[in-house]
C-alpha cells in the first residue's frame, strides 16, 4: 500500500483520470467534494474558512486539484477577490490543516499561466513569475503562501505548473476546436507559425503520481508537458488524423486575422491560436526520471473513441 492520499477536485477533468491511476498504484484514495457523492468527504464550498479536518484524518499526502478556473458570467470573469478566496485562501487553509494533521507531502496543482501568457522562449521554473489575470495571480499568491508555510511547518511541498491539459472529456476552446476540425470546417490558419506546449491528462496524472513519492520532488516547482511542442497547424492536423478526417487548412495573412479578431472582440482567441507558449519540462526527466507514457497521437485518438 502506497499510503492514503486526499484528492480535492477529484470529480473534475483531471481528477477523473488521476483517482483510478493512483488506486491502480496501491494508493488508498479519499476524495473531498463540495456536495454529497458516494465515497467522498463533503467539505462544501471552499475558501479560507473551510474545515478540512475530517477529510485529512489519517492522510499521508494531498493532491490539491480543486480551483476556480473561470466563470461564464463576464462580470465575474476577472473578480480577483473571488479567485483569491478559492485558489489562494482555501489552498492555504487546506495546507495549514494538513500540516497540523501530520500530512507529509502536499502537491499543489498550479498553472503555467503563473509564468505568463506566452513568449517565444520556453518558460522555466527559474523565471520570475509574470501572472496576468485573476486566475494566474491567485495561483501565484497561493504558491507564495504555501512556500512560507512549508518552510515553517515542515511540509513537503511540490508545485506542478501544467500548460493546457487535454484528453477525453476536455471542455473549453480545445473541445470547440476538436468539433470544428472533425466537421471539416475550413480554417485560415495554415500561415500561423508558433509553438504551444500541451499535456495530456494521462501524462499529467503520471507526473502527479511520480512527485507524490519521489524523494527529490519536494521544495521545487516543476513545469510539465508532453515534451512535444506543436504549432497550431500541426495540432489541427493531428486532431484531424485522430478523428479520421483531413485537415482543411488554407493560408491567410496573420496580421489580417488579428485585425479581424480584434474588431469582433475575439483577440484573446486569436492570441491562443497564434501565440506561442512553451514550457521547459526537461528537469522532470533529468532530475526525477519522468517520461510521458503516451504520445500526443495516442492521447488525441483516445478523445475520439
């Protein structure tokens, strides 16, 4: 038996893959949930006053996935106080009570957006954080507070910063792109020349499982990816292949695409499609011996099965 691990956000996109993966490795998995669910400990809405003690009883390690990622209501999308309550205050409260309960290791799932919104060079864990937007700022502040607590409480802290995570059940813009490509919609993106790091949900779960036990994982921040960066046209062609379709890409001047996207208020979508955002996950391989178990092609194929 590997030990007892508490997973927050276990019912979410990553959690649905992580829980069975850890169980298969011998972990006794306990789930913390906001509402009643079979086998889970109910903690309610999470903030700086959440009582995690019942969920933490007898636990050896914690993987904190639960987070406020976005809100469909435009007025709330950049509500920094709301993001701080969930992503910073609830995280610190959980870590404080975990340390008091004798939990040995705390794995915090942060985000590559703490590094920034993108640039030509790959981000590294040594770069100065440059978070933009409420979500990234709240994650950065949580990291800062966790480091302070870990140093004083003797908690083994591991921080993972993934870029976009994809896989079966993914939502958001990635799911929209899949649908568009699978329907054979022509896309004016053949002239885009960029690089994006991604991480498949199974590969990400593998990295989480590794840092839960590796003796050299604590005390550091790790960027994690599939270690196979793609341009947007390459990604679209890979999605089309996985769907059994032919990618319908045609060239169009990127500057005109950007202008058009700005005019209709979709400049952020353009930036996601045309901008570069890569992370250096080599330290995971060099220092911890991690290798992504699945290729991008296999993970994309699983999304269409």
